[in-house]
């Protein structure tokens, strides 16, 4: 909710209220979602008619305050919604953004450690470790890239078992990159033990959340309740839902 205190955007002061169910600083892109929401609210308030592309650019600049050197994927997902393929142009040009579709929406469980995740610090830490050991980290990043392409293929083929296996592999890589923590690893293992097809941490790690692939309401509920029983907060949602 936004209320403008003057008529000209360059001189305006605002009262802004933000609300929602996403926990902040948890690796779910809440900062990007709020940046997009504020940009859209200002655009609507002053009839600026900003395009999605421009909203995305503005939100990316705002994300720098949270992540230092953001990839751009969070603000892109918040801007366009739905299931997306994103590849950052490392040369500084236009990023690759493609909308993906799958046969039907799939249930997932998001478990929160309750630990505030400092994305900026985690990104800087990875960069520093990569600088000290470039061969190790270059190899890990190449493996992660290969997993992403394999996961896209598996999603398009609706091979959810394969998607889950790749999620598990990705989490192992993130452990090697040293961005996981004992709480995240606990939730990941718990979800897998309850039958989740796969599970991995989200965002920059160091706390925050993990996501588990749990096709079907029954499996989703089983995994969610097991996590809640251990005293952690849970979000139940779906991927592959068409944007309204």
C-alpha cells in the first residue's frame, strides 16, 4: 500500500506499507518482491506506465542494497512470475529470460530455519574463497551450471524423480561451496527421509530456507508436518502455476 504526499514524483514523500507471508532475509526473494512491489506502486500512483522490463531494472538496482552483487534472478522472478529460465549475461548485456511450462503444477514445501541469512555476506564470502582457490570453485560452478541445464530438461519432460535427484546433487555442491549450515542440512535430510523427491537450500544459504519437491498433496502434507513437528515454520505452495 502506498500513499503519496505530493503530486510530483521527483518531490514526493511517501508512506509505504508492505505485507505478505514471505519471511525476510531467508533466501526466498522477499527483498526482490518488495522492490518490485514498490516500483509498481509508484508507477501506478503517478501514471508512469513503466514496462515490466523497466520495473525489473529498477528492482535490480534496489537489490544491490541487499545482496551487493545480485545475480538478477530474484527481481526477474518477482517481476514476471511463473516458472522461468534465467541466465545472467556476464559481459553486461541483456540477460536471457525464458518462460517455461510443465504439464501441471507441482507441490513443494519450504522449510525455514528461522536464521536470518545475510546474502551480501555470503556472496562476498564465496567470492573470497573462489579467489583463494579458483580451480576448485571454477569446477564446482561448472558442475552447478550443468545441473541447471539437466534440471530444465527434466522439468520439460516432467521427470520429477530426476528433478529431485538433481536438487540433491545441487545441495551437495552448495555444501562444498560452504554456504549451507547444520540447520539447513537437517531440514534437507528430514524432508528426504519423509519421501521428498529432492531437497536443497534456497538463496545464498547460511540460514534461511530449504525447498523440498513433494508432488501430491499427501506427500506435501507429510513432509510439512514432519518439519513443523521439529519446531520449524513451513510454507506449502506449488511451482508451475500459470501467472494470472
